[in-house]
C-alpha cells in the first residue's frame, strides 16, 4: 500500500524537492490555543522567525478533510477564524478525512504528517506528557508514543509544568527517545528555565544537534528526538509564581470536577487568567525561540544530508 | 528473512488471491471459551453469518504446530473436541510450532496471523485490556500492544466489563489506536450497549468505516483499528444485573485467591453460572453481530482496494 | 537513509560474512560493573567460553565515538582501564558519537548494535526491568522496550532480584516478548535458580531454542526473545541470604536518599560487600553459563539459517 502524500504548498514542495531546510509547525495553537487575532499574529510571527533564520515554515493542518502541509497567509487567516474545527491527534486523522472536517493538528499528528511529507524538524511550545495522577488514571499523551515511533525531531521548551515532569522523563527513557537540552544541563519546564531535573544530554550548537539527529536516525531505532530549549531568560516566569498558580488552578479543577480532555485547556486558560496574560506572552516568546533553534537546526541538517555522508 | 506464510484453506487462498472479502476469526472461543458442542455450533453459526453478508470466513488456529488460516467443517469439529489444546498469544506461536502443539489463538495471535495471511479485518467478541488493579499488577493484555503494532481492524463489542474500561481507553489512546463506535456515541461494554464512556469517533455505515481503515493505513502509522459494535438491544443484559454479577464474581475470586491467568476464565465461567446461561447467550449474539459488521466492512474494503485509489 | 554499519573486528566481519556463529557481549560489565583487572579477566574468560563452544565472541562498545563490534585483547584491556567512560543506552549512542566519547553499552544499546551488525544472539548477566516502586516512579528500563522492538535474542539469568520480577514479567507479556526458560519451568532470579514465578515456556536444548527464534522471527513481530538460563546450581546463592541482603541494601539506599540512576549501582555494590564477594563470584559464573548457552544456540541458529528453510 502506497502511503498518502499530504498536499504541500508550492513553496514547501519546491524546498523539499531541492533538499532545502523546512520546519514544520503544528496548528492546535492556532485553532485551540489562542483567540483571534492573537492566534493569527502568533502564527505569522513564528513563520517570520523561521524565515529570518534561513528555513521555510510549513504549518500543518487538516482543511475540509484534506491533509495540508504549508499554508499561505489567506489560509492561515481562514483557519484562525474557522468555527467547528476539531483537534486531531494522529489516530484521529483518518476519521477527520472521512468526515471532511477541518482540524488543528496536535504534536503527534504533526510529527506524523511532517514525516509523511519528508520534513525532519518540527517546532512547537511544549509536548504532551504523563499527566499528574497518571499512576491511577493511565492518562499519558500519545505524543510520547509518537516520539518513540516517528523520526521527527521536536523542538520544545520541555513539557508543560501542569504535567508530571519526572514521570514524563522516565517514560521517554522507556520509549528510548533521546532528550537533548540546548545550551543547558537542565531539563526546562515550559514557563521556566529549570524543572529541577537534569536533561540526559547537553549540546551547545544547532550544528551539533543536527549531527546527533543524523547519526541517531542512521542507527535505525525509528524514534524521534526531543530537543529541549529553555524559554529565554527575559520571558521566563518565576518558578514560585508559576508553581503557585498551577497549584491553584489544579485545586480549582478538582473542586469543579473537571477531568480528562477538559483538564488541559482549563488549566492553561486559568493559568493565563491568574497570570493576567503573562503566561500567554511567555508562551508566544518560547514558541518563537523554538522556531529559531529549529530553523538553524534545519539549515545544518539539510547541509549534512546533502553532504551525502 | 522471508516471512512465514500460514497454511490457507483453498477457499480463503482463492478469495485473497482474487481480492475478495475475507473475515478472520479467532479460535480461543472454540478451544477455551465454550463446551462442546456449543463451541462448534457457535463457530459454524458465526461463519454462516459472514457468508450471508457476502464474505468468506477464515477461522485461525494452530493445528499440530502448523499455522492455519481457514478451517473446513471437519477441522472445526476436531478442534472443538480436541484435548490438550493450549492458548496461544502472538508470542507463544513459535514455541507452539516447535512443540507441534495445537492452540486456540487469542486476539493478538489472530491479528498477527491474519496480517501475515493478508486479511485486513477480524471479528471477535471482546479484546483484552487493562485489568482492574493494573496500577499495581501491571497486568495489561498484549492485545492492546498488538493493536498499536499490527494493521488488522478488530471488530468487537468493546472490552469485557471485568476489565478497567477507563484505563483501557487511555491505553489505546497512548498506543495511538483509533477507536470507532458503530452507530453510537458510546463505547460499549460487551454485555451492555453503554460503558459510561464515549468513543472517540462515531461512524454509521460499514462503508465509512472501511474508508477510515483505508485512509488510516495510508498514513503509515502501522496501528490497527478498534471498531466497537454494541451488542444488539434484544440480546443486551441490563447494566445493574451484569455489574452486580461481576462484582460478586470478583469478590469470590478474591476470597479464593484466584489471580493472574486463572482470573479471566474464572470470572467468565462464574458470570455465566450466576446469569444462568444468559451471559453465554449474549456472548454468542454479540459475536454474530460483530461478524455481520465485519463482513460488510470487508465487502466495502475489498471494493476500495480494487478501486486502486 | 542507509543505516550505519558499526566497525567490525576482522574476525567478526569474516565470521558474519561466512554465515558462522557469533555471540554479542555488552560492555558495561567491563566499564561499570567490576574493578580492574577483574573486569578484564571476566571479559576474557567469557570470550573464551564462547570460543570453546564453537562461536566467535563480539564485545560491543563505543570507543572514542566509534561504534565497535568485536574488540581484540589490547582493546579490551584499554577499555577495562579507561577513565571517563560513560554508560550508553540505545538512545545515548548518537550523542556519544558526536562527543567522541567512549562508552560501555547497556543491554538496549548492545541489542541495537548487534542487530545493526547482523548478530542475532547476545549473552549478558541480567537485563533491566521494572523497578520496585515503578507504579509510582514509572522507572522501567528501556531494555524491555528494546526487547519489544529489536530482534536480538538475549540470553540472561533472568532479571536482577533488586527489580520487581512480577511486574517485569507482566511488562514483557504486554510487549509481546517470548520468555523461554532453558531446562526448567521456573523463571530464574539472577543469583538464584527460582524466582517464585513460572516462565511461559520451557525448552531443553539449544537447538530447540534456535528453532523457536528462527520461527518467531519469520512471524514478523519484530520483537526479540528473552532466554532465561538459571545460574548453575553450584554457583547459586541461597534465596534466604540474597533476599535478606537485598532487603538490607534497599533499606539503606532509602535511608540515604539514593534513587534513580544511582540506585542500581549502589545496590549491586552493597550486595557484593554484604555477601563478602560471593555475589560477584556468582555473577561471573552466571555470565559464563549464559555465554555457553548462547554459543551453542548460535551454532544451531547458523546451521538453520544456512539450511535455507
Ligand atoms: Mn490523555
Ligand atoms: Mn495478562
Ligand atoms: Mn530507569
């Protein structure tokens, strides 16, 4: 059975064909992460950062049941305003196609579609992980399994601190996924530069990370890589503030009986309210910071692939 | 290394070669699920339902160490009466071959052999899942991992209610397996039409499900699909009755210190006794109902494949 | 992308090319498991056992960033005395290459490199497993996932009794890994011949095990096999002694707050002290015993492959 080829924008198709650097971007940040027009502005801003750093951005989404890689301005704008857009993880894509739905793609779906399209690097905010209380609920994001199964390298600011970071790191180890921190010994915690846990590896240049990716894939493990890029100092929230805020939001969710699928959106919205918008600002900054690193990695990786080693 | 080709019955071989619709069936229901001759009658009845709906049945088993796909009447009868037949999960098949054993195949083994034979759809009663108490015992069926790794679509009536359904659904999500309910929003609970949990997706025709399968496989995830088909209204047990009965049986098992491998057969046998045979009748009806849907899906899927899209 | 070919020693390369029997060996036992010169003596002793039983040993390690399969005497000696050698699991290999590090390879890394080199059988002491308390910590060795994903057959003396053996067996079942005990019904517990748990399968000759490997791989599951070989009677420690010693060491670790990565080395070192060297002696004997069985399996497996069945 031949695999599906998602529909690529002309720019993305030409860049891939020429072996040039492309960075994939997810779209739940547009469809479910922010209100209009902040979502559109952020999407455009992130794409601009990728271009400034020498690569071509490829925002991934499902539009009217069609798998799309690379959206032009008008399409981004339509997606940013669209109603009735669902959220699709990798396992939801086929049904979204059958139902001709539009969907924002999660980390797992974006990894999968990037890989199908031939894109090796993907920038996002934070990946899903092991939820607090997962020892009882078994609530563990498919993103972690996808990282254990699909070759895309994911540049993120660590995992969201509403998750159980220690368990997430153990799970990634069990799934055999390399976790590489950029320019630091610490595994970052999304809004803050430190999580209290060390990353397995530290590399200090995009070129070294690209080389590690290249060698890792040549080992044939089939796994992706997590590249953990701490939020810029200036944009970081203080650990005390964010920990307290998360604790408050978790308590509130508990009291209101909010669980499972509603929990993450509730916590993120509540944290934003409690932080008076500071967390949203930090979120935008860290995504741009990840886009920057991803673009530089993509440039180095494209060169490595061309070198034909 | 070339893969093993199981021995196909002539009818199954010819149908596969012609691209016609085939539905795989497991055999632990024959070897370990029911007494003779009820097991034989059920097996024949299920095969008849598949034929009535336009597909060819392929019961899968290991006979004297040989992997078999498609049994004729005489062979089904022999298997239904055989003594010393073991139960083989996927990982037990090679040893069964070395020891020249006969074996009923579980869901995981049947998926694997169906896939090796080139059969895409498999009908059964209920798949294995996460056991109650698995947060302590780690007792999680290999069926769930197989669904995350082998492309066969499994038509079932949900997972048995002796399992932890919430954890099973979380585990399937983590394994990236699409869970599609047929004609309902609810994830069914084997003997009853509702489990209290929603399915991720609802599709209303065998043709739509076949299309979702087709598209899903073209994404290259390598996972199977779970198609959850609720037991027919008329055959369903009442939730109060079955929940109480299961609770009684679980308590009894606990008191008698019955655990691990003995637990599931004990619970199923005890539930049947406590229900005075009602649960067995329901079991037979739901398997036939699944065979019907699977056959109709197989007809649609064969047409899709032939269309060469 | 073509896969990396590790650098093979001339002897190993020639034997593989000729379809002859080779047994892979890990190197953390050399770099992190024993002091010099005990580590070198053991390594040489284990290699000698493999040769005596008709196969060629291939110790696997990373030397100055290069993946190596098959070390000559001088190289083993250098590795045994080397300082600043890290421990590399499969996911650490690429970074070790980028950083030009030397590394002892764990079970998961050794399986991966053996498979890349074309070696089917690997002898070690004990594989990693599910740690005690993993229901809270999620600390589960990548070795178990590797067994679920890489075809190498691993000959071991069971899993170390500092682990949670019951959970490890459940996890292997969920990962679909065949567990075959050699010449016994019991799953062994490293220093002792019994763990209190049964193995799934018993086979009594290296030839039968080789045949099970051969057939298992032809099923296309992609998993490895665990061959559990009990420590020789004469070398075994008594269960009472070892259980008490482990309980003491675990309590001590707990009091000192030793956890995660430091825990296993601490426990093994402490058990060795408390046993006045008896556990180290037993460890050496069981590795040699595993090397013997692995070599005999390799001879039988090479013959099977040549037979072209
Ligand atoms: Mn979840
Ligand atoms: Mn089980
Ligand atoms: Mn660990």
